[in-house]
C-alpha cells in the first residue's frame, strides 16, 4: 500500500503520463494474453512476431525517455545516446554469448564462434565475468554510466554547451562505431553478437520467454518513467529545469551546475543502457550499426515528434515513429526516408512541441 | 670529248664514294660478309644519325626482319606475313614471292654492334624524351660494353634527368664489372641512387667473396634504406597534405555557413554529394569531353549546389534562425531527403566518375618517391578555393556585408544592409563551395548516395577544432588533422587512426571549447 501511494504521488497532476502508461498496460496485457492463451487457429491470436516487435518498441520508448530527460529538462541535445543504448546492449549480449556454451558452430565451450574464427586462444580479459548474469546486469548499467560520467565530467567542467556539445556527442558515438566495427576489438566486428540460445536458462525462442521479456520491458519502462518523473518533481528537478532555462543565473545563485548536469546525464545513460539490454534478447542481435550517428539522431526525432519535455511524449513519439518505420520499410521502402526526412523538417518548423503540443493546442482551441 | 666524259664520270664516282646516299650505303648490307655489314652499320651511324629510317632499319635487322631484293639490292623489312615494306620508297609489297627476297643475316657480334648503335642513335637524339627513354632502356638491360657509349653520351648531355640516369648506369656497370678501387668507389656511389636496378646490383654483390666489397655493399645498402625512409616520410607528409586538402575543401563551405552564419547545416555533406553527381552527370551528357569535364563541372557544381543551398535557406533555415538545435534537426531531415532523391534519380549504387588523362598518372620525383597527379591537383585546387573565399570575405563589399551581418545583425540592418538577402547569398556561397568540393572528391573516392555522410562529422570536427568563424583556423585545422591522421595510420591502422583523432578532438574541445583560434572580443559571445 505504501509503495502504491508513492507511485500515485509521483503521477499526481500527470494526466498524460497516466493515460499513456495505462493504455500501454492494456495493450501489453492484451497482446500477452492473446499470444499465450488463444490458440493459433483463432483470428484473435497475436503472433509471437508482434510480441517481439512490441517489446522492441517499448525498449525504444525507454531510450527515448532517457533522451527526453537530458534534452527536454536539461537542454542538452545529445546526438550520441545510441552509444549508451548500444553499450548496454553489448554488455547483455556478452552474457547471452557466454550462455551459448558449446552449442556454437565450432562447438567450443570456452570461446564464442567469432573468437574461434579469429584464432583466439583464450577469452579476452574484458569478457571475464560475463557468464554471471548479475555481473552482466551490473555492467549493463555501469559501462554506460562510467562513459557518461567521464565524458560529462570533461564536457560540463569546461562548459561545452549547445551545438558544440551535440557535435562532440555525435563524434563520440561515431568513434565508438568505428572502433566496434574492428574485428580486433573482440566484439564480433561488423557481424556483432548474435545466435543467442537462452536467457537465465529459458529458451529464447519460446513464446513464454518472449512474452515474459515483453512484460519485463514494460515494467522497466514504467520504472524508468517513475524515476524520471520523481527526479523532475523533486527539488533537484527544479534546479535542473532552471539550468535549462537560465544556466548562468543558476550558477550565480551558487548551484554547482556541473554536478546537476552530470547526475542527470549519468542517470539518463543508465536508463539508455537498460533499454539496450532489454532490446538485445528480443531482436536477438546487436551490431555496431546501433552506434551509427543516424540511429542516435533518429531517436532525437522520436522525442521531437512526441513532444519534448513531457516524458510521456517521448514514449508516444518512439512508438509512433517505430510503427511507421516498420510499416513503411516493408510496404514502401522507397518512401520511408522521404517521410522520415520530411518529419524532421515539418516537426521542427510547425510542431515545435510535437504531438503532445498539438493535442493541447487543439484542446485549448476547443475550450 | 671522251676525255672530258671520263673525267666527269670519275668525278661522279669519286664524289659518290665519299658521300653516298642512305639508299646506296644501306644497299651494301646485301653483302654476305659480316665484316662488311659491320662496317656499313658503323658508317651509317656516323653519316645518318639523324635519319629516321636508320632506326627502323636497325631495329628490323636486330629482329631478323630485314630483307633485300635479289636484283636491285633494295632494302625492305617484313611488315607482316608475306608483306614487305620498302625502306627506300616506303611502298608496301603484298603477296610477295619469297624467292625474290633474301634475308639479311646477322651474327652475335653484329647483333651487339646493332644494339649499341640503336642506343647510340637515341642517346644522341635531339628529342629529350627519346634520350631519357633510351637511357632508361640501357639502365634496364645493362651490359658491360655499354659503358663506352654511356661515357660518350655523358660528355654531350645537358639535361640533368638524362644525365642522372647515364651516371647511374655507368656506376652500375662499374660496380658490377670493374675490380679494385674503381668497383669500391662505384659501390659506395650506388648508395645515393634509389632505383630498383641499383638495389638489384647491390643485392647481387652482397655475397661477394671480397671482404672489402661486402663492407662497401653493406654501407651502400644502409644508405639507400636511410634515404628511402626519408622519402617515405615525405610521401606520408604528402598523403597528409592531400587528406588535409580534402578536409579543407569539405570544411570550408561549412566554415562559412556554420562559422559565419552560426547555422548548423547537417545537409552540407549532401551538397558535396550533389557536386560529385554533377560531375558524373556532365560526363554522361558530354562523353566526348571527358578531358574537360572536371573543368566544366566546377562552375556547374557551384551553381547547382549553391541554388540547392539557397532553396534550403529560404524554405527552412530562414524560419529557424536563433534556434541552432532545431536547425540541426531540420537540415538533417533535408540530408535524408536529398540522399533519397539521388537514390531515386540515379541508383543506390556507386557511380563511376572518369578521371581525365591529365589527372591520372603520377609525378615521379625519383625511384622512391612519386606523387599521383589527382592528389597533387586537389591540393592545389584546395588552396585556390581557400584563397578565393578568403578574398571574397575580406576584400569585397559582399564579404564586408556578410561579416557585418554575422557580427551584429541589427546594426548592419540599420546601415542599410538587407540582412535576409545577405543570409541567402552567404548560404549559397557556402553551399556552392561544398559542390565544388564534391567535384574534387569525385576524383578521389567513390561517388554514391552516402558520399556526404562520410565527411560531415569530419568537417564539423575541422571547423570546431580550428575555431568557429575563422577561415585561417579552418585551414590549419584541416592540414593538422590530415597530417596527424596519415602519420598515425601506419602505426595503428586506418580505423583506429580515425578513432584516435576523434578522441583527440573531443579532449581538445574540453580544453579549448572555442577551438585553436577563438574569436575574441564582444563578437565572441553567443
């Protein structure tokens, strides 16, 4: 009861968040139910493919949430959030790789296939410990956190702001992409990590595992939302918002702006890392393309379309754009890049507050 | 009367024997004696060095393709099967009866005489290129007896490039065939030559039984290695220069749009791509003018990319001034659209852009160092573009207006400058330069829809590293990054080199957020 009241208190005055989260809860429940309990012959059965796709969207939504925290509330446009997502994904994929054991093509119990292929004799040091799921989960959060801390510590301390910060975050993810494309890095080069068999002893291809992953992702999203909302509603959140609006003034008032920025940036990176870790088992592959600047900038447009600075807008944006992307890339692949490019232009020119802003505008007119 | 006739006839014969024509002299080759033929060849060389037919004659004689007509002793050479061509009348005789002609036979001694003569002809030719070719040819197929001709040629040779090769040839012969001190001196001299031939000679002498020779060879080899490493250093520096000029070309347009106007144009790379595709289109439209296509493409690309840039500015960016992050997103959307347009019009695949012949090949400086012409021209071109832009920005009234608007828009407007027109023109110039960069890049890399993406991060790095709003900073930053990249590459590999550079710049910006050459004073405020 106590816990529930905290959640309710966090969501107080957050009508949009309540609506989005509860409708998502309904969708997730219906999809899970229709997949598991309605026989395949029935028209109400929902395929496992749909379950996986929905899980992927929810992981993206969590990523968008993380970006909205830094962009919408701290005013930092990160063009490199894909890097944190990918690092979390790689950390968890390493655990999944170790779970394959001797079921790989080469049947080597000690080494993943690509290492056998590269004639490695023993596991590189940075792969040690990843057969332990708890260690892997810790790394999913620690690796992005450490990168964000080091990067942010340098960047914020020397007061790199605005466009410069955006460009160096882009350079960061670009550099990581180039590095991960190298075979000698020990992360599978351009093929990435794939061919996972099971997770925590459960078969990854089983329907129940997929549904469980979907539900876990949903709860991670809710958890992430609550954390972000809690931070924003707190006293710390107010300082953060004022940093966005008038950085020098906050600094003159005696607040250590760098520390606030760093804290939010690291929290956001951890959330992005968790999103990546949830993404990997569902799509069953991770490769360096996730590091590409294109992906990072695409997720910026999710947030922009949903409406930045609202948190739930980021969730809406991520799901809507991903849905459109899935539809177009299979139905009209030629049109998708025109549409995506057009979205960037139209949203920035005519919808500065995104879908959420549009809805509230319409409401205002009606009232 | 009779006496007069005899005298006249004698006079005639007399004069003939002293100055017989090329035809008469060469007819004597029909003689069976090798000794006579040898004399004839030597005489021909002395009297008809500049006669073009002599070279043809000797070459065919060497190959055994020289014949004479049995009755008239007319000299002919075998053009192709059953077809002779007369050296005297230049007429071809097809379907000839082989019995009418006899082959002019040669022996080994005669062969070497002919060879020497051929080399002699060319070594003493008036055409400089011919001499160079002959000298190179001799160096390739060195023989001991060549030494005499080489020394003779050296006496009269004036062109230094030919002289060097002659000297090298003589030194090689001395190193190989001489003995004693002369050989040792020659070996130590070989150390200063860099050709593969000298290296071959030295390597051949490495296992000599003579200790002194061995020591000298070792020393010479070390010397060659040392100068080779220096030349490879120069070569790397040149590659860095070339890489730097590519960066400069890609970044200079950005330095204007981003540096002067403070507009983040993520579609800048695509404007470069449009320039490259303009070159491709021009080559497709005018297949007969490949030689000039690049020259035509430069203004064309400037105009097309410039117009696209102006369209972007008028339609989108104009509405987003003062909102840099939004501009970034909107122009990124435009870049996606432009890429897709190119994919739709052309194809998603890379297109082949031809290189004009004057841009292919390489400038050979010596045996160890050669610079490719396309890179050389791009380096020059980058400087030309840079100084042209610098001139426009610093010395013209347009440049003055651009700088005025970028420094203080309201005051500039108060002075009667139409700021929105200047914005459009500035953006057009920046975009046009991007198009011109595309023309240059089309000669160096693959032309495809992703061409621009590869350069956008790099060009931003250059501009930020150099200091926003500072063209000189952009110049220095381009070449610094180009050189660092090329010098790290052999140590770390191409990809890691790039990563190292990016990390370096990220760290650098932490230290100096405003780049190498920050703007000072009040303008520098955001």
